[in-house]
C-alpha cells in the first residue's frame, strides 16, 4: 500500500494534491486570492516568479519547435537558448534553494497538518533536478552541434525534454501554489524572509 501511495504522489504521476493537504485551500480557494488583503506583497511576488518560469519554459519550447520547422534561424536559436536556458536554470535552482532552506521550514511550522505537503514539495525539487540536468545536457548538445543539420538534429531531443518537463514543472508549481498561498493568506507573511 505504501508503494501505491508513493506512486500516486510522485511528481511524474501525480494529478494534484491529496485531499488532506487541501484543508487551507478549501478555506482560501484560488478564485479569491487576488481579492484577499494578504495577496499583495509576498504572494503576488511568488506567483509572478512562477509565471516567469512557465513563460520561459514556453518560450524555450516554442523556439525549439521553430528551429525544427525552420522558422527560427540556427544562430538565433543558439543565442536565445544559451541566454534564456542559462537564466531559466539559474533562477529555478535559486528559487528552489530559497524555498527549501527558508520558506518551507517557516511555513511548515505554521500548520503541522501540512508537514507532508512540504515534504512532497521538497521531493519534487529533487525530482526536478534530474529533469533540469537533462535539459542542460540537451541544450548543451544543441549548442555544441552548431548551426548545420547536426544542430537541427540535436534540437529534436531538446524539444522532447522540454515538452515532458513542462507537464512536471506545471504540476509542481500548481501544487506548490495550492499549498503555500493558502498558508500565507491564512497565517500572514509576518516573519517570513522577504
């Protein structure tokens, strides 16, 4: 039974947070976040960072598709991939590090019912590290292959990696938002790193 639960909660197969972790989400549903007095500040900033990651991943994916469809010149693709890919990796690693070491412990201490949720998010970060390494390897293969047919050929695996990563990153970000935002709205942002 424990293996079934672990499989259900694994980032690769999870379809959402378990009901037991939605206790504060029920009291603070997503539809009301923007009108909550506690929304501006940390919550808005956090959600904007998540939106930035989603947009960057979408742009990287679209560029890879355009390169394969010959709609984006090889040199342009390599420059954009190098610049945005590096920024994506750096910003996401930094974001996860700050969450793991500062925010998650502080937020978990506010409501013991959600300890398992913060452990789940931490496990997600470890799972995402493998995918980020795969993205870096695929991106580096494109950059090393050059601008000819070999560069185009190296772009197909990059696109496949980005498309698979997109689903997992979105699942993680959505679940993280559904757990963390209600905690902040319910208990406030006082004492959290800002």
